[in-house]
């Protein structure tokens, strides 16, 4: 232990001896989201009507102040050490003041710029999920409510980019440790995520989103469920007078295995399409899915413990209820002005439709949600590494 402590002290001393300055960031997220779902006759429990949750309102505000040191090794290479706190208030919830302090943020961040427009950024520790750049998680992997209520990664994130030609990220998120006598229901859970896009020819790109989710044991539940998902897609983004025009066409493929059920793995899959157009901060986007029920184990249980939302974090519309391939659709109209580099507004309406079923009482119009959000993020105005000057020497200019 003494040797380890000595090494840590020497490392800290060497870092502090370099160029350093006080570093900070502040994030604020206010969200009012009203979920209105239609009724159907297929009910599980008393308060739910799947594939749609009961109508409810998510109304909350989150503040994440952070402070630490910025250590500049060179103009194109920096290190950050940060500590912060996640303060969250859900309006109307009877929580005393100390209960608003949800989680400590504690992480290391390194960023580097390389010749040729390449950059590498990495995080390790407990840090805000918003530092990632993935665009394909919302929907198949996370719904908007889950991403808001669980906003932090506990693990590692690595991001790499080459100008506008390539963007890729890899995340390892340790979401749960095996419980103990005080929390016997807590299961070991971790998730490996990746999202990126490679522009290979003109306006065409290959994009992907992938998730490997391990839903493991707890002291009172000796079972493991694997849920793996990949969403490859072809992306077309032509240059037009619009601010953004985007068309995606691909598929969602899953491999799911309930190990204690005695059954073989299942492979639900389907087609995925996204169309989006944006001008004057107004965006109209439509997400369409046609295929199998992607949540076949939603109502499954082991020793009385239902999997439900602990296993599936994506949009509940992917639980189609139909035994044969069917469709679901999400139409979003949003107004998202960027008031400044660090302040943005989000006003949106999402209309969810799906294949009707007279037998189950599932209607064509499944429901909608209306949201108002305000985000403050000082990251764009923080110090960042500069691109190194052109050099014939390989590697980074150190």
C-alpha cells in the first residue's frame, strides 16, 4: 500500500507541476413531459396497459455543478480531473432537501487533437451521459424518460472522430452491483454501447448503434438474461437549402436469451427508417419500425420478479403485442432554438401510432407526449485543445 500511495503522490505532484488552471462546468436540465397513452384491453397489473405506459407527467429539474483542474500538457493535449454532484428535483415529489442530492460525479477526462482533423476524447469514472455524441440510442436503446432519469455513466467512454468523415464512440456502463442483505433485489447489470457514422461516399454514410446488455443475478434471483441489439443503417444527408435533411434506412437485430427458462435464444428483428427535415430551428422527424415484438420477455418473471423496464429501456412501442410482424411509428415536431452557445430550448410534440388490433383493443392512435425543455451546458465555452499545425512528422505535436 505504501508503494502504491507513493506512486500516486508522485503522479499528482508531476501533474500539479505542469501548466494547470481551475476548471469547471455547470449543466442544468429542466424538463416538462406529459405522456398521454390510449387505453387497451390487454392489461398487466393494475396501473399498466402495455405496450404503453399509464398516462403520467415527468416534471423535473437537474443541476450538475462540477469543479476541478485542467492540466494542459500541450496546446493540443489536455487532462481534466473533476468532482461534482447531481442534484435532481422532481416537482411535487415529497423528498426532503438532502434527498435531492442523488449522485457524486467523479471522473478523469483526456482530450487530444491530431493532424488531419483527428481527435480523441476519453472519460473514466462517473460522468454525465450528455458528453457522448451518439444519435441513435433514443428509441431502440433508451426512451427519453429513461435517459433523463438515469443521466450518468459509471464506467468508461471513448470518442474518436476525423473531421466530418468519421464519428465513433464506445461506452462501458456498470449500472448495477450484486445486492446485499440490505438491497436483496439489486441485480448485477452492465451495458456496452457504441454509436457512430462513417461518411464513405459523398452524401452517403454508414451508421450504427449497438448495445450489449447483461441483466444478471441478485441475492434472491439466480438468473441471467442477455439482451443484445444492433441497428446498422444507411444514411443519406444531401446538401440543400434546408438546415438539415436526413434519411436513414436499416434494421434492428436482437439476440435475447433467458438462461433459466430452458428455451433457446430468440432473435426478434425488424426494419427501421428515419426521415428528418429541419429549417429555422423547426424539425419534423418520423421514426418507423416494422418487424417482430422486440420485447418478448417484458412480462416474463423469475421467482416472482418481473423483468419489465429493468430489462427493456427502449421506447415501449417496440413491444408490439402482435405475434406476427407489425408496425409502429413516432412522428415528432419540435422547435429547438439555440439561444446561445450554452443555452438551448426544446419544445416538441410526439405522436405515436401503431398497427391496430381489435382483439387486444390496441388502437391506431396509441398516444402522444408533449414536452418543454431547457438545457444549460457550459461545455462549449470551456477551454478545449487546439488542432496542431500541419507537420510532416507522424503523430501528435507534443
